[in-house]
């Protein structure tokens, strides 16, 4: 258990704040608020900062395939808190609790979790390697955790050469694959990459290694890769990755080689998707220009990059587009982009999928604008289904309140059931007449393990 309020003497607020600033993140968030109001108030500012940082990390992981499912980077949970919560945690939550301890080098917590009678050590070796915690990695291995190729990749990604050397020195050595070289290249750790390639046999690499260096903007790494004999292979994905990252210098260097690094339509689409207008403009001024297609406009619309969209459509001939431009803009809630698309002559085409996309994203203002045009953007049953699937009750209510109401059918109830949106389902069935349903509603709830929805649906009087 954490220290009690009785164990803490009265201290000046400034001293309390100073002490809280020195605490480990887990203690600041979980331990301090359990003491007393004075301690909680003193730690409030730092707790808010830490929670914001944790949320930013999770958001970055959601958008980056390099971070992936790496929730263990968040603060380590204090041992007392983990012990208190352990009986209520799922197997995955326990595994992440152990992994957090490994990533941050919290040996006491790591040892305790790995000595529990369940497999909590699933991610521990990879987490310890990612955090550069050699002692934690050694502890995990001693307690039965197994290293894998992901362990080497995580060590390389973090630039932890000593960790990588240790796991490869074991008997048998920890396995590795081309992901190790790609991870080092993406993070710009040239020394790690050079060591991996100097081994006998060398760690394998492939075209994704060059792509990783390009996406990270690591020109020196990419140049070294291509200077080897034979050079590390590359492909169109290298230029695509450089464009995606907005690294114009890397893209220019790649294209000046003999022969130049190949590229295709994906390069322009990648630049457009991230709003890198300068990269896109340069690519199109080359002789011959980098190819583009509808995907370029679609990527710009999806990302809400109006300036990019305006540029590509102002060229002669303009970059092609189709109905998907409006769909992508509506899905992302980019009303200004959608308005511009429809203001062109002729306007960018739209169809029922545009309203469905707005409803799916919960973008009520976008849907309202779409329907307020003359003539209104068409909609169909999928609009209600999409709103229900996303759990956007306000959107569904507005759509049904129009005259005539947006049509719906059995798919609305099934969509709500599949995602566990019981309130949406209950509202839909409470209307006069109720939204129709069929056995698909129960099937959707059962198939997606939505027990509460299934129980409620079966309790109704059909």
C-alpha cells in the first residue's frame, strides 16, 4: 500500500510541489493522490502533464506502424497499485503491466509480475530491449521469458547496441530478421546498423531498410546503405517513404543516383496525404514528372489538405478525381475541403456514400451541410447504419428527424449491436414505428461478444 496521510508531515506547498516534480511518473499519478488533498493538489499540474504525454504517445502509436501496439511505453505502474488491481486485470492487462515495468527498468515490479501463476511475460523481453534496460532483460530471461526476433528489432529501434550485442551473444543467440536493420535505419542508428551487418553471417536486410531510412529522413543512413557492396536494395517504396515524411532532400538525392531510385503514383499520393506541398511540386516539375492519379486527390482530401488539393487541380491537365474525394473529405470531417470541392466548375461528384461517410465519423455539421445543398447530397439506409455503427446517436436522431426522414432498415440495428452501442439500439427500437430488426441483430451481437446487447435484445417482446 502507498504511504498514509498520517505518515506525511505538514510541508509548505512549494516544497510539496518540488517533491512531486521529482517522483517517478507512476508514483505521481497513482500514489500521491492517495495521500491527502494537499499532496494531490501539489501534484495536479505534473499529473496533467504526464497524462497528456501518455495520451500523445498512444495517439502516435495509433498512427505509426513503427510504434504499433506499444502501450508499455507509458509510465510504470507502482508495485503496490499493480498488486492491488491484479485480481481484476485481464491477461492482456497483466502482460502490459509487466511490460511497462520491463521498459522502465522497474526490477521489483518485474520480478513480482513474472512470479505470478500466469503468463504475464509475453512482451517483457521486447519491452526491456525497447527501453534499453539490459538488467531488466536479463532478469526477464532468468525468470523464463523468451527473446524473439522482435526483441532484436526493438533494441535496434532504440539504438541500444549493448542490449542487441548481449542478446546475440547468448546460446543460442536471439533470432533476428530484416526488421532489425529496418528498425535501426528508421531511427537513424547507423552504428547499430553497421554492427548488425558486420556480423557473420550479417543480419539480413531488404528494400524496406532503405524505405525506413527514407521515411525517417536519415540521409546519411540511406547513403551508407546504398554504398555497400552489393548495395542494400531499394524500390518505389523508398521514394514513397521519403515523400510521406516530407524529406525533400532525401527524395532529391535518391532520384539523382544512377540509375535513379524508381518511383510511381504512390510518391505523389504519399506527399499529398501528409500535406507536403513542396515535395509534391518538386516531384511534378521533374522531366518526366512523377506520375499521379486519383489517389493523389483522394489522399489530400482525406487529410484535409486544401492547399494541396487546390494545387493539383490547378495543373494542366488537372490531377483526376472522382466521387471518392467528397467521401474522404466527409469521412475526415473536413467541411472546408468539401465545400471547395463542390464549388468547382463542374463540381466534384458525390453520391450516397458521402453522407454515409460523414455519419460514420460522427460529423453532424458536415452531414447537415450536405443535406442543406440544392439539390441535397443523396442519402440512403447506409447513412443510418453508419451512424449506428459509430455510436453517433445525435447524428442518427437528426437524420431521422428530417422530412422525409433518412431511410433505415434492419442493418441499423445490426450495426449498433455489432459495436455494443446499446443506447443507440434502444433508441432505434423505441421509435414509432420502431426501426426494423431481424435475427441479424442477435447474430451481430453474439459474433462480436456484445453480451449486454444480446441479453437486452432477447428480453424484448417481439
